[in-house]
C-alpha cells in the first residue's frame, strides 16, 4: 500500500474506450496524446493504444512529438498540431513528425525546406489555429490530412456544430485523397456525418464524458487516490484548516488525507469537493492545503492508511470537475509530477 498520493492508469479501461469511440464514430480513432496524454503519460498510453490498433497520433508541440517518437519507434504517424513554427522544419524531419500547417507562412516554410507528408488545419469558426476557408490554399505536394476543430461539441444542440461541419465538408472537397478529420471527443457523439474519415478523441479516451458529465459508454482510466494520514475528533465550535474555512456546528470526525494542491487537488474543490472513502462519498471540509485536505468521516469506520479516491470509477472525473468549477481536462492535467503514475 502506497503512503503517497498515486495516479493509477487502467490500460484495460483505455482500450475499452478506444474501441467504444471507434464503434460510435464508425470511423478510425486517431488518439490525441498531447500534454503527456492529458497527464497520464504519453509513452505508456500511446504504446497501449498502438497495441489496440491505433496508428496515427496527435500531439501539440514538436518537443512532445520528439519524445513520443523515441518511445514508439518509426512505425506510427505522429502529427504536431502547432504545425511548423519558425525554425522547426529540421527538428520535425529529424523525428519523422508531420506538421499540421495552419498559416501561409508555415506552408511556405515547410514546402520551401523540402516539404514532405503534412496536414492542413482549416479554421471553421473557432478562431484559434488554422486558415479560414476563404484563405485555404489549393492542393499541394505532401498533403495527407485536412482537419478542423469543433468549438461547441460538448453542447450537441448548439447550431455552431452544424455550421462548422458544413463549412468543413465544403472546403475539404478541395483536397481529394487527403484524410478528412473533424470530430474531437464530443464530436464523435454528434452523429455519423461528423466523423468523416477519422476522429481525434482526447478526453473521452481517458474517461471524460463528451458533454462534461459521466457517460456510461466510457470507463474511468485515471484513478487518483491518497492515504488517510490522521483521524481526529473535532468538537463543535472548532474549525478545520486555514482561515477557519469550516467551523463545526456539531462534533465532527475528520480524516486528514495526504493530497493537496501541490498534488493537483484544486483549492476550488472547497466547499463542494467530495471523495470516496471506504465505499462512501464524503465531503471535503475547509480549504485544501498544499499537501493535505480534510474529509468529514463522521460515523464512518476509517483508519490511518485507508485510501480516498479523489476521482476514478467511484467518483467520476466529470463530477469532481463540476464540484471544482472546472472541466475534466483541467482536472486531469493538474495532477502534478509529485504524484507517481502506476499502470495496470
């Protein structure tokens, strides 16, 4: 039993989600493993997905691509969503990475430095990365992928989804032979006409629901847990934590759990955060500290060494994120390097 906070990564649940997403989409899934696979470890996650049949991966940065290439070897295709930043063409080629070109200068730099396989991002309304449809170039040598990104996929009824989809479908006709990729995690669930040739799931691979709430078709991949360090009785009228964040109006039994904001337990959990401890969902008390948090265990049989699940299969990450006023993406990527990852 670990004496520290731990992030367990359930690779069988990851495999389940990968195949479930492909089944829903009716198209191949090209996993997004940027930000160290959303904090779970890009190399072990991508290796597990490679074993399940994934052959194309997406990262955000050139440096992420270099690390992933070293881990996976020469076989899989790795696209870099940043494209070809100034001076990056040599590094991209050295690691066999494919830039997703997103502005005219990048296209010129990539082709001018020798070209090669690449992607092209079309901005259909998000105004983040990519060329507007009216500025999209004609076909050029090496173009193997054309993509765009949904802005409101977590809101299935939002009219922008259909506007973006139709804009992408129209501009993609300029690039016959290129793989068309449009749907992110939320987009996978919007219907078959959003899938095109391939989908790019991210958070839903790791158990996050497509609409920001748990989805029974997906399993929890990340299990963030921490041990009980101490159990104490707090009399009525006394407080718990900094700034008297909680004042007991009755005698309360409190467990101090060994994870705080230095581990990724957000301070914004207070006052609505909950954990699962010995089979029961219990509220956090007071403010989260750097290294610990306090849990109300009144009436519960709890001992030092018992483990609290901060998120996982019994406390889904979407629910915990909602309690913290954020989203599953931020919550999972907030788990810090101090917390060891274990793969099972």
